[in-house]
C-alpha cells in the first residue's frame, strides 16, 4: 500500500514538474529567394532563416527548411532585417490637426496623446519598422507606450524612449513660447536652465524610464522662436547634459539645425546630432573625428511645405522650413561624400506615421546608394542604439525581426514604401505576400 502511495505521489510530482517546465520554443522557417546581408553590404540568396522563440537560430543558404519547422515560404521576395528609425515621435501625428493649429495645443492633453499613440505604433510596425527611437514626448507618454508594447498588451515596434526633451526657457522644447504669460500649461516637460538644473532633468528622465536623453542644442522649425538654428544652451550646459547622461549609461541625441550649435553638441560628446540642416565643413570634420552619428530627416520637407499651411500652421514656421529644407539636403549629400556615420532618422510625427519608408528614395536621390540607405536603417542604426547584439541584421542570436518586399530594393529602393511581410520577435505582424 505504501509503495503504491509513493508511486502515485511521485507520478503527481512529475506531472506537476512537466506542467511547470517551459514549453519548447516553436521552430519557424522563413524562406525567400533573396536576402540582404546588410553587415557585408551585399545581396545573397536563396535563404532559409530558422527561428526558435523570438530569436534567429540559423541562416541557411542550402534552401532546405528543417522538417520540424513551420514553413513560411515568401517565394521570390527579398528578405531584410526589420527596419529601424532612430528619430520618431509616436505620441503625435499631423493628421490630428484639421486646419486649426492651436486646437491641438489648447484643447488636448497627454490623455489624448496616450489614447492615440497605439495607433501610430501599429502603423509604424506595419510599415516594416520593428525598432524605433522615440526622441521627445511630454508627460512620459512614450515610456508608457514602450512598456505596453514590451508587455505584449498592444502591437508596436521595439522602442527606446527619451521622455521629455530637455531645452531652455523660450526655446524649442518650451511649448509655451509665443503664448500669453497669463496662460498656464500643466504638463511634464524638459525645460531647464543652468548646469545644475539640466543635470537634474537628466536624472529625472532616467528615474522615470528614459532609455536615451534628448536635448535641444539649437532653435527649431516647428516652434515659435524667431531663429531656426541659433544655439539655445551654453557649452557648459551641453557638457553637463552629456556628462550626466553618460554617467547613467544613457546615449544622447542633440536636436541641432545651426552650424555652431551642431559643433557645440559634438564637442560636448553627443552620440548623435539630429537634423544637421546647416552643418558646415568644420562640423563634418569634427563629427568624423569624434565618431558622431549625423541623422538627417530629408523627406519631411516635402510634407511640411505641401501640407502645413493647409493645417493652419503659422507663416513663420513655413518660412523657416523654406530656409533650411534645401540646404539640409545639400548638406546631406556632402555628409555622404565625406563618409560620415549616418543613421536613418525621419522625424515621423511631423508627417503621418507609417510613411517612414518614403525617406529611402530621398536618401538615394541626394547621394546614397540603395544599400547605403538600407544599412542606415539597419546595421548602422543598430550601432547607434547600442543594439547590434539584438537587431539590425539577419544573423543567429539576434531577434527574429524580418521584413520582406516583392522585388529588388537595390534596383528600386521605393519598394520599401510597400513592405509586404513583417515579423517581430518570431511573430508575424503582416503577410501580404501570400
């Protein structure tokens, strides 16, 4: 009797242990006729990418899928790593503005941004961008969005987020500029002045979940100050921001249009400069010496000049864009020719989310080869983020983030505006290639 009871108990314990044991990761094999080896900078194929769980297990070029794997055959498609955009704003979209620029500012709150942000995240993922860096969002809405995506509550790209961008009183991060001083705005922003105050803001952002620190080194286009590129922090303030961020292990992105502000930010040690519109020869040389990434958003000029007047934006904004748009593209060409480190950065949110892929054609028009533009949105972007051990290529050990297009993007890079297959972490988000 005792032996029987012991056997029954052992059987129960074994069954319980088996139930608690982690399930064997599902094996998936994604097959395509072509693939882009962005690390090597060349097209190869055919390929079978073997996936276990959320990671790439094997990249096979013998055309054979493992017998125990679920096969996803994409036929004659071209397979690429999941795309990366290092400059987005997923908590807003110009489609929210219906001809009244001030309505969004005066009648909406962080709650409105939070309710809509998941829509923009899904559109970005559907466009093939499986990783983004979100550089600027008031009230830490981007932190909440990232966390919801990471928990699996909603679909969206992997996100590194900055929280509120840090900027000077009256500058590009100060949303109250141009309004009556008698109007009070209740929001968590990044406005800070002086070395001690900017250090505190860095710590505050880190405390509240920021992965990266963003600050406004210069004036900007879509804000009410008169200048578009004048420095808005002293060298000491910029130095303090970068020193404090790096002390906490966070990379730093600096918004800068003007030539002097760009050089000040690079001297401070930033990891990337955003926009770079009026960069000069000295700035290009300095960036090359320091290994600083230059992130030019060379598509959105078309959208701003075509649509923003209809949306009721102030005439001063349109005039500032006219001042920098063409020069930014010419300086982009000079940066390509100089061999600068460059990542794919669109400023999505200035134009509608999901249109990120439209920038590839502009990058090629203004000097890059299609492969260089694709590398900017994959291997180079992953390097800037410090995530080459996670994303940016099709190789074993990285996340199974894959996209595919019907055609050859090295012959027509605009194909990347029409991504047909999207997989993030081994899960298919979209497959229109079947």
